[in-house]
C-alpha cells in the first residue's frame, strides 16, 4: 500500500517553526509523506520545510482579494510574452468578482492558473525547491453554477498544464474542495459537467475534502455526515478521485463560525479536543479509508503552543492508523 499523506496548509510565518518541530517530534523515520505550505512562494520557507525532510507545496487562491496581483496582468519576461496570446495578457475582467463575466470565462480561468505556474517557474529558476502546489479552493457554487465550473475548471487545467510553449509539463497538486462542492452533479449529467470532472481529475494529485467537523456529538455521527462526499466518489461518481481523497480538518481553536471551519465550537478543554479528534479519525477510517489527513489554518488560537502541537500530533496519529 502507498504511504499515508499528511498535509499542513495555511499558517502564519511565526507558526512554521512550531509546526516543523511538531512534525520532527513524531515517529522517525516518518510514517507519512509530509507536505507543508501556505499562500505564496517563499525561498526562506522552502528551505526550512525541505531541511526537515518535508515537501514544500505553496498555496494558490481564487478569491479576488488573495489573487489581486495575479489578476492584474501576466508577469513573464518579454521574450516569453511574445509567444503567448496578447488578448489574455492584461487584467482579468470583472474586477472584484470571483468569476469574470462571459464570454471567455474558461480562457481567463486557464490564464489565471497559468500565471501561477509562471510564478513557480520564476522561483524555481532562482533555485527555490517546490515539490508541488495546492489550490484553495473548488468553491461551493461549483455544485450548481455552470459559470463557476467553467472558470474554476479552466483554472485547474491551467495550473496543472502550465504553458507548453514555455516548456511546462503536466504537474498535479493538492486541490482543496469546499464541503458543498462535492455535491457536484454526476459526470454523465452533461458534457459541461463532464469537462469539469476531467479538469479536476487532470489536476488533482490529491483531492482534499474540507470536512472541518464540529467537535461535538458522537464521532460516528460526525464521521458519517462529513464523509458523504468521499463515500459518494468511491460509490461510483468518480472512483479515481475517491482513491486520492484527503480528509481536511482544522485545529479548531480559532473562534469558529457556524457553517465555516467549525472545530471546538463549545470551547471544550484540550483533553476533550484531543480525544474527540482521534475518535473522529478512527471513525472516518472505519467508514471510508482516505489517503491521508490534513490540517488547515494555523492562525490565531490555532497557532498557539499546545493547540498547534496537538493538531500536528493528530496527523501523526492518523498516519499510524492508516499504516504503510
């Protein structure tokens, strides 16, 4: 069997040393393949992460505020720019909106994804080691909106394939998905929906479902509810993606919001959180075995001392439960 995957995504700069120390405090040699990354590319972070034996996977976003610079214009050397379509060199239409207005939504989505590969190509040329990428996220609107699927699918295609004119090859990465997005229609429902599934499968090294359970009630009930998208994939909607599925969690100590990251919504003590989360991990494996587990959002309360260490330790626990 393939080794489990452990994923750490999104953290403040000050949280990184604690994260890496908690990873190194686990089993040696590691049981899992560890991937670590936050938004943007940093040479210093890449060096710190790879020095511990982890793999560096920076995160690329979709929301207008977090993609402002990439949406403004294409940023490649002049000799490269001359090889590319000038019609897509400028600002992505629909400033302030998540998806541009028609026409050419898909073309602009591909271009935004390719701009992320431009950034990776630039930093790699500066000797920054990047193992793969992460994308945040397949939006919940993709479950019901063809326009969102058109743009997001194009973005995934552009991020995975890059610009062949500039020598880019297919490079798959971690694709995070909103919990509601996994209610996507069956691929057989239409050619448009089938194309989105093809874009996703083409891009995803792993598909990370944002399960983000609230730490309350029985772990069996929570696991059954939050694993619905994974079980649907394995059940026949898309078995290939189901076999690449990562269970996304959150440390739970950043003040949770209903319907959001959830976590320790009842402000229970640390021992309760540790035990509940371990029970959830076991219950998820019993229902449908994922390829691994991830922890998202090491900021504010999630990045503090024992909260951070416990969340990383939960990934060690999950990897040992999954086994080699």
